[in-house]
């Protein structure tokens, strides 16, 4: 089993990396790009047979406390 | 007065802080990150560096170290805590200070001298800074852009918690004097109780003329004075 956590900067937070990449894409001629947001992707391996609901609860807690900083970041959690 | 200076894996301004405190006539010792107790301590300095390799986010792992649980308790009991650079990041991650520090807006690591305006003398970290004095101190960081949401920022202002702001040589808070894009040119803040402060610049690296500036000593002198007053008050 695997948990996948995608962390992105909150909309109100400056994202200079995203802006720089967006500008680079424009320079390369890719049109229609209206925003680039750079975050993190974390994969967590879980023991086979782990209770999905319990893992979801525990990882939500971990994502809120450690894996993301709620002041500046949002996260999405998926378990598969 | 006893200063406890924390030492995490990859702290690199710990010895500078020890040197500056001793130079100014007080005692300082290092406290290892795995220690669960601070011992006899009047002030804690969380020093600069790259604690735990800056993995995940600056300061994120340090927050959960045994020593930080002791620091949290020390702060909750009214003890003075100063975070410098990475130490500031550790204190925001630990929720001892509001807001967060994010990548510099130009994505560059800035290692240079900057000017600081003291926004208020009403704190144990700023009380001895001479009125109108512009401090010249170094910065060395890649993630020092102070961010807080609007409600937090309004609260910081209402409570007079902004302690230092980046300015030009004449004390003007201009955008060009802002090295990292910090909101409102914020270089350092304190908590609501005013016993925990953090700043991105390095006062400990500017405490003797040999280093090009001794302006940083005013911040340490403020702490010494605050402790002296506290000791007198306790004795009385």
C-alpha cells in the first residue's frame, strides 16, 4: 500500500519558483500557461493490509503537523 | 547570566553566538538537540545554520527534537528565547512565533550587510537600542522572506510585535532595501507575550569592530538589561 501526498503553496503565498518556470515556458514558446505552482510530492509505503481509514486519519495528522506547513501550504492525500 | 545555545546537526552559527555572548561578558554553553532539559538557563538562543540539513522545510524537523520540547516549556514559563536566521525558522515551525519564512523572492542566497530599523523599543530584545539608531548587520539566507496571512499581519501590527524592518542607510523602508521580499520589510518579530523573538539577520556576527560592525551588540545588551531587571525584581 502506498500513500501519496501532494503539497502545493497556498494561493496567497509568493511562489518565485513557479513564476520563474512560467516565464521560462513563455520564452520557450509554450502559450496559454496562466500559472505554475511548484510544490512537493511525498510517497509513503504502508504495510500490506493496513486499515485504510485509520491510515488516512494518521497521515492527515502527520501531513498537518510535519509534512506540510499549513501557514504556507495546502496538501492532498491519497492512499492506494 | 547563562545563555543556552542550541546545537542541531548542521547548526553553524552556534559557536559565533557563544563567542559573542562571552565577548560581552556573560556565560554561554551549547545544548545538544537530543538533550531533553536545558539546565540552568536564563536565555535560549536558537542559532543559525541548516538544522537537519533543511530537509522537508527549514526548521521543520528541529521542531520535534527533544531540546525544542524543553525550549517550548521554557518559553511558556516566560523565559527569553531568541532565534537567529535558521533559529527564526525553527521558532515559526514550532509555533512559538507566528508566520513562516519562504524562499527569497529572487531565488538567490543573500550574504551581505543590510540595514535594520528598530520598529519598537518595547521588548526585551530592543530596549537598549539607541533611539533612531540604524543597525548594520549581516544576513546570510536563502529562505528569509517573511510571510503571514492578513489576519496574522494585522495582529502583529496591532500588538506592536514587529521588532525590526529592513531599511536603507537613512532608515527608509524601501523595496530596494528589502533583500528577500519579506512582507512589510519584516526582518524580525516577537510573540504576543514579548519573550520570544526571531530575526533573519545575524546580530551575533556583528558584535565587535573587527568584524566591520558592532551594532548587533545592542540586541544582546537589551537582553542583558532585561535579565538584570528581572533579577532585581525577583530579589525585591
